C-alpha cells in the first residue's frame, strides 16, 4: 500500500485528516535526523546473537515506503520499496537485504531523476527478478520497470515497458519455462480508463506476448493514490491468475475481479465478487491444495457500512468455498496482504482506522477461515504491506511506521514473529484484538472482459545504483 505518491495530499488541521491541497511549512523542523532518534528503541542485540523473534525500524531522514518481502533460500530477507532518504532526492527504489536476525547484508538504491519503486520480487536462478515502475526512464509518465539482479543486488539487465501515460507494474512471478510474468495497471492501452496489463517475458526480458484485460471503466484500482494494484501468479497447473478490483464489472460500484488465463493469455474464466457497494483487493495467493485466497475489504456486507476486512476462498474454477468478514464496529478495517501456512491456513495482514490513527493488525485463520487469533501492533500510524510464513511456523512481516503524520517521515517496520504472532521478551507493542466474525453472501458473477493485444517494445534503462547505510533500530527482541 503505497502512500509516498499521495503524501503531498495529506495534512492534519485541527485534529482532522484533510486529503486535499494543504500547505506545509517548509521552515518547520523535521521530525528527526534518523530512525534511531525515535524513542523508545532498545539496545541492539549482540552481533553474534541469534534471535527467535524481533521487530525493528529502518530508515533515514526522509520517507521509506516498503512494499515487497521475499524470504530467501538462506533464511534471510529481501525487502523492496522506495526511499526518500537515500539516492536521488525525488525518491529511488530501495532494496534492503537482511539476515535472519534483521542485520543488513547489503542495501542499495536504484533510480534516476524521477521517482522509482520496486514493489515485488522473486528469487530467480542465483539472483532476483524485481518489478515496479519508473518515472525517470521509458516512454511515458510512468512505465513498468523490470530488473534482473545478481545475488549482491547488482543489475544484470533492466528494461522499461509502457506507453505515453501511467503504467505501473505491481507483481512479478517466475514461470516454469524460465521466463517471467509481470502484471500491473495501464492507462496507456486497453478498453477503459485503466485496464489490467500482463506481459509474458523471456529470461532476458524480451516480450513473448502482451495483453490488456478490462471494460469501459477503471479496472485495477487507481483511487486516491493513483495506484493500479494488479497482482498475478503462475499457478500449480501452469496457468496465470490475475486479481484486483473493477469498476466495469460486478453487481455494485466496485468489485473484486479475478481472471484465470492459459499460458498464452487466453481467458479460461473470469468472475467478479461483491455486493451493492464497493469491495477492493490488494493481493491474493494460491493455496497449497489448489484454489486461491482473496483478502480485501467489503462495504456491501459490512453491518454498519463502515468497511470491514473480508476474506474469500475460491476453488480452481472461481467458485466460492467460504467467505467471511472480520470487523470492528464503525471503523474502517482492511486486508492488505496474506501469507499461506503449511497447514492450509493463512496469516492476514491489515490495518484499521480510529481517531486519526492507523494500527497494524494480523489475523491467523485456519483452512476453513475460522479465526485462531488476532492482534494489533502499535507504534504510530502503521500498516503491513507484505507477510510471509516461515518454515518454523513463525512469520516475517514488512510494512510502514509513520511516527509523525504532520512531518511526513515514514520508515520500514520489519517483524520476525513466532507462531502466535508474538515477539519474545518484554514487548508492549502487541495487544489482542477482538473482532466480529460473520459469514457473507456474495455470489460470483461471470464477466465479459475485452482483451486487447498491445505492441510495446522494451527499452533499456540505466539506473544509478547507490549503496546505503541504514541500520536497524530494534523495538523488541
């Protein structure tokens, strides 16, 4: 959930959040010089200590918005997003490679004169494939940006893909033929104001095929922060699944929209899920036994229409197996990320808004969607953007801590939690959360997307790569 692009729209006046052009006093003091100036942190663990669980902040004097999290084969982490503290002052993509205990192994920015973001990444061969978007390189206002990196974060190749308007890649996955699929939203091509856009690339980033999917309205989000969050994966059968939200299809204003494609991008099925009002989705995941988990938010089925966290499980044909909301009365609460556990259950990451504050929430569900536990994690304004289940039953979670919304600094907040969502020692930032759990009655609707073949040619880009020196400020361990 990327807030950097919308920060200039946010200020606080008389205790109220105002989402419109409001002046910022350029002479006002900044909140801090670095993340370590933010109390209360704790003394760091000894350099040779092995940690079962921990939480820490990473950042500098500017704002960091971290979106992607990869658990690497050696048990460490690679976190991706954007930074205003390092690299170009307009904001560069940032990768932070951590060991299992949260200590930096390497960290680099990638960018040009405009803004860059890396939002998703996967291991590929002995390195990584990363995707996001760039405003420095390419053909338009923003273009898909894909980078192939070695194990140390050095660029092997990088390319942009786009038209004259805004095109944002939010998702990348490796494919069984050694290539990649890259998905996002496009304003440059397609049937409506914004469409899903899927590129099939070979191992060198050359395009094998490219298609948009959409209707006459906006598909793929957009919203207040102009984020076209379309996610894609290659499933266990070698097919591709796309998911986001749609204003073109569904029973209400906005619905969750899922498409299943064959390996050539032809639609196998497509369905919308929702009610009378609005539903949205930031992510989805495939389940170990097949089918897909769709975590998002519903207003249509929220008892007080305030917006409640909503999770659906669908089978391989898109039929609903179960659906539930997990909510707080009269508060907006939303799912942003999910990780699948070895027992077929899941960990859902989200947040809720209360009295001009956002609190990070985690919900542990079993395979049938029954709530096992739910907790909130308190620091300031904060929300999780990525969660991964670990082999030992614990969880890694990455997101944002925004200590002072008036001064606009944000930091990466990273957690390594045990199987109960806890951090060992005396960590007072974790509290139980009582939720209302209700079954809902959404009925999937078949849709009729327009599919358009596009003819973009990739362009090589030449990012400046800069080493950075962020250090963790531990909150608990």
